[in-house]
C-alpha cells in the first residue's frame, strides 16, 4: 500500500481553486493546474455528492500517520475540520464543522454541509492539523419550485481499472459545464489481476479490508480524483461493487465454499462503499430521489440488494410475478415518486437495461398463452436475464404505472452493459410501434470495461456492427446500439428536450487519449420517442 | 343584443347583454392593456399531447413554437369534458363549481344524468364576470349540446350548436369554426371560448383506436384545417397582433377492446349488503359510486364497495371524492380504470364505445399559450404543472379581472407572457 500513500497525482489546493470557476451556473474549470506535491494526509482527494437545494455531502479520506493505510485498521482517531465557502480563496466561509474519524470508518470523512443556498457554486476543503486538503468545487441543486431552463449531467458507468485508463473521467472534468455526474454503477470491480494496470489488492476482493483497499486505489486515479474534486457525484451501485451478477442472496461470482458467507461479503462491500463514496446513506439504503426544480427529478435505483436470483435465458421464470428486481418497497417508492413528481422530466438512474432486448420480441397478447404453454418467456427470448428482461412482472408494474397515470417524459439512464444504446420503451415490444413508447432509455457505455471488440479480439466496428444490426432489426424500439466503444456521456436537460451525447475514447489504454463525439439522441417533451440529432450540445453553453 | 332564437343565429346572452348595456360606458375604460386585447380559448376536445406534437396538427405545433407549451399540463380529475370546461372558465375545483364529472347520480330526480344544465354550475365564470365587472364582451361557441347547456346564458354572445350529429350530439368542427369566425366578425368579443368536438367524438367511436386510429386521424386532419382557418382569419382581419390564443384539450383519450371492460354493478349486486343499494354514474374511465341504502349501513357498505372495486380486474385505484376535491355530488367513492380499460355500468353493454377518458391515463393534455400579441413569450416549453383550471386566472390576469370570492384554485400562467407588458 505504500504506493497508494506515496502517490503524487493529487490536487493541490491552490491549483484547483484557481482553476475552478462558475460558468453559466455550472461548476467549471479551466485546464486545471496539477499538483506538484499535495499534503500526503489527503492523498485520496476530496469529493462532493447528492446535491440538495440547501445541502451537499462533502467527502475526503485522511491518512494521519504512515500506518493509517486503507483497510489496515491502523492509526489514531483524529478530528478533521471542513470548510465551505462561496469563493475559492475562502474569504467568505459560510459553514464549517468537525468530524471525528479513525480506523472504524477507515479514516474516511463525510460531512453534510447544510444551510446553503440553492443553485450556488461553493468551494470546500478539509484541515487536519496543519495539513490542508485540495480544494473542491461543488454546486447545490436548484430550489424545488425553481423553473430553471437548463441542467447538464455527466453520465458514466463501468470503470474497470485494470482494463484501461479513466480518460473519460478526465474529459468530463475538463468540460466545466456539468451540474453533477451520475454514476450508474460498477464504480469499482471486484476482480484481481490486471491487463493495463494492476488492481490493488491483486486478488479478488472479499473482506472489508479488501474492499477498502480497492476503493482507495480507485480514489487515487488522477482523472477520477480530478472529476470528484470539481463536480458533485450522484452515484448508485451495480453488481461489481460487490461481485458479478449480484442478487439479494448471492452472486454469480461468489463461491460460498471458498469465499465464505455472502451476507458478510455484501455487508463488507456496502460498508466500504458508504465509507468511500460521497453518497448519503440511510440504514444501508441507497435508492433515493433528488429534485432539480420543476425541470427534473432523479430517482436513483438499487437493483441489486432486493432482487430475486437471476433466471436462465429462455426460461419462463422471467415472468414469475413473485420474482422481483426492485423489491416491493422500492417499487412502491418508485411508482409513488413517478405519479406524484412535481417535475417535468422523470430521470431514473437505472443500473441495468429496462428496454426489452429480445430474440425475437413477440406480441404478448397474441402469442403469450402459447409461449407460456411451452415454458418460454411470454414476451420473447431473453438475451440477458440479469436485466429487467429477467423480471418482466416488475417491468410491467413500472411501465403500467406510467401509462395508467398518464405520466410523460420519463427517461431511464442506464449503465452495466459496456455499450451505448438509445431506445424507445414500449410496454409490449412485440407490438411496437402499435404498442406505443411510454418512456425512453439512454444507456451509457463503459469508461473502460471490455465490450465486444475487446472480448472477441477483433478490430472495432467489424463483428460489432453485425451484432448491432441484428439487435436493432429484431427489436424495432432499439433505435441505436454501439457495442465497441468506451467513453462518457453528457445529458442535457431543458424543458423542450433531453439530449444524450456519447463521447468515445480513441484508445482506452492511453491515459491521454482524446475523446470524440460518437452519437447524439434526443427525446422531445411529450413524445416518449428518441430521435437522432447531428451535433452534441455546445460545451459550456449551460 | 336581443336574443334571437334561430339555432343558426349567434345568440345574445341575457345576463351578458344586460351587463354590457349597463356598463357600456365603461367598456372603453377597462384596464389599459385590455382595451384592444382579444383572447381566444380554443379547446380541441380530447386531444392527446402526443397528437399535439405529431404530424397531423401542424397548426398546433406552429402555435407552440410561437408561444409557450406546457409539457406537464393535465386536466383536473375527473378527466371529462364538462368539469374541465367549467374549470377553464371558473378557475376553481369541482367542490366549488358543483361539476365533478359529466354524469352524476341525481337523488332528487332519481336518475343518473349529465351536468348539462345552467343551474348545475355553482361558481361564477369569466363569461359573465368580464362583461359585468369590466364591460368586456365575451362569447361562447361550444360544439356540444351539454356544454351549451351548462354555460347557459353566461356569455355576452353564444352560439347554439348545429347541426347536431345523431349519436354524438355535437356540431362538426367545420360548422363550429364557421360560427366562431362569424362571432368574431359580427361581435368581436374580447374573450371567446370555443370547443371543437370532432377529435373527441370521432375518437370515441374509433374501433381502430388501439391500432391505426383511422377515424381519429381523419378528425385530427380536419380539425387542423379548422384551426388554420382561425389563425388565417385573424391575420386577414389584421387582429392577430392583438390576440392571445390559448389552445388546449379538456382531457385526452384512451382506447379499450371489447374484452377490457369493467362492470361493477353486477359485482355489487352479488353482495347481499350492496344489492340494490348502489348507484353508479359511469364516466367512461371513471365510475362515481353512490351508496343509496340506509345511512346506518353506509360505513360498512363503503368498505364492501371499495374492496370489490379494488379487486376488479382493470381497476387502477379507488378514492374518497373529498381527497380529490370533487364535492358532495361526486358520491361516496370514485374508481379509476387502468389504461386500456373502461367501465360499463350498470350493464355490460352500457358503454360500447372503444374510446374513453376520465381515468388518470387521460389527464395529460396539450396546453399552449400563443398568438400574435407582443406580450406573448416566444418559443418556450415550460415544465410548470399547468391545469385546465389555470385558464381562468390566466385570462383574468390579462384583463385585470380580480379573483372571485375565495380566490382561484388555479394559477395564472403568467410565465407565458412578457411580465412588463401584463396589466398591473
């Protein structure tokens, strides 16, 4: 772990403070000045998250002594002071407070700065004795009744550190026009080893110490650290924060015979997550809702903690009404939020795809009874039962809620599958477009996690194109799929439309790799249909 | 202004005419911005929001681009024609207007009937208040007989719909729009309230509603032509630049198959406590349920009624009318249908029409504030949660009309206008 402690790519307070400015209402930065040496006590950087109109969650991790390494359980209890100000020179500090931390919380620090003003850019930092952290910039959410004209989010998922560099995070940090970054899960990966760069620890993580060390490693990545320092995150977990294809009682990548009790592993993973991520937690519950004035409301889901075990492909278990992906309580919360939302755009942070991806999709009303008789899924063959396709009863409940209550402008924002998609979401995919779209879904590709060209070893845009053609031909509601590229997305929200811009890395193995615009899709208000647009939104035009 | 009772004639409303006569001297001295202002509220009855942005209503799309479109607009519940037109002109909820649905159980008459009589409407409307309080003439051009009935003689000028088509009891849009244009030419009302019924009426009957919506589409195409006539007429007259045009729907529309029907009456009759003691006012996608048995059994009966209704296939939810602010004549319980379902009560053949509304899935509506007047903001989409009952306070704000006793329940949509140009 010495390499973690000694890492030099951290923000220097004065550097970021000088670079971070408010542009057009969003947190922004010019080309940041990178640190020569930051105080080793704050090696893991600073972060903020879950913006509310009057509060923001601040995060850091301190290393008060050389032995206080992540996951070590070593080191003293210390008191850390936080400060939040309206200026980057901290001449106008609006709130300050102290947090005691120690080995029990892995020396992580979380402080909810309250009493803030809506839609305001703030600067924050931490002190441990004479040591001062880098300066972070953040921004509160607009007032609940604000009729704002614009929001812009970064949208990311699936950042597997050994499979590449986080150039996509760097790109988002450099944009300078984001209100927040939505991380849709797979922020860390549980596996060991590494291709491009090694995981720490080198083995698959299972224990609390393992998970803490893994989080610590990710928090020292220079690109991720920079983005955390400049833009508040709104994150949820997917499976790899614990183990591949996790469900409420286990995971595909968990072997009880050799890795012990799954509940203990899950508890350890969750504890480390809540320690190391700038998210609010309430009794191990991560699903939550954040409002951005009258313009948007964001429901962040937890699709791993309460779900039934995955069914097998082409197994009619996917239709079992007693199986769930959300759990009853979360489903009731989600439906209630959609029905009673006072905001125009109902954004749903959704870790796995909700759109049917079926081979082929079949009209349920027509062929459902026959398929049921044959023991096949009523809506058609399921490619990936880990997605909502594997839990059709819950998907039906959710989509019925939208149509039964006349709810418009619902946008699912999804990660998980390391590829890019723009979809209409019909209630009955086999009858689409006669079964009209009731929502849309934008799927962000992976930051680094392997996809088709990586897995097949074939050149990009070869076999991938064949797969994309098959998927969109068989599933007419899927308007676009791209299964080769990695990168980040930008979601632009206005009363008139929501637009997703995909930006792709030229080479994920190169930390300095450029990104270029890949594709853009938009849903206009009231339409529930995606349509391609030629250009991304202008950077900084917030 | 003397009333002439030919059906083709534009009638002078007695109350409005008298008020105008008495206040004629002050007509020219009403609030400054209102002196030459003309406001037209055009209701495309039953129009869905996806249709308003679709290929067949190009005029509505154009108006939206020239004004403010409310992307989250909804009707008030119950999403029926009469209560929402009443809400537009009164600005208050049904528990104050007396009109919660199209059809209610009338215990005095011992029948389920439409609220299509002038005495059914208990709240003041813009149609008589503007002439009475500001000397501003108003007009109503309403294609449906029950709308003509419920607003009675409130407007200064009114058109009695004709020719009424059999079965639909409405005048086709081509005639309604003709009357509206005549109304402008003959009387030039400052506020005109127009209902275009084709989209709704042909939608109700459209057996292809769940698929290609053939009749509905034809109606949309024709209504678009009528709206084009209206805009062109104002431009030809040279009055477009002093006009505010509000285009909205009263509710939208949902289609169901013959097998997706809900009959509660039969299930109530199977319950010994309820048999013969429940009346149902069926409103397409909503049923108003009335306990008519002994008062001493009411509490127990409502539990039975709720349990039966909630467990019926196709029922979305059951509510206490008070929580929905529907008023006492809405009965004891209100049941909503799911999307793709309809109520048919009392018998399974009582409601054979495929297109229905009244349930929450039909609450989403288009709502556009446009026109050529310079105070209209251009090219806005607003996420504000506009409701049909916002029309009255919005129009009142334009003319400088005070709120009614007890204030508005709706909210003036002033974000659609340049605030500096609004009357103080």
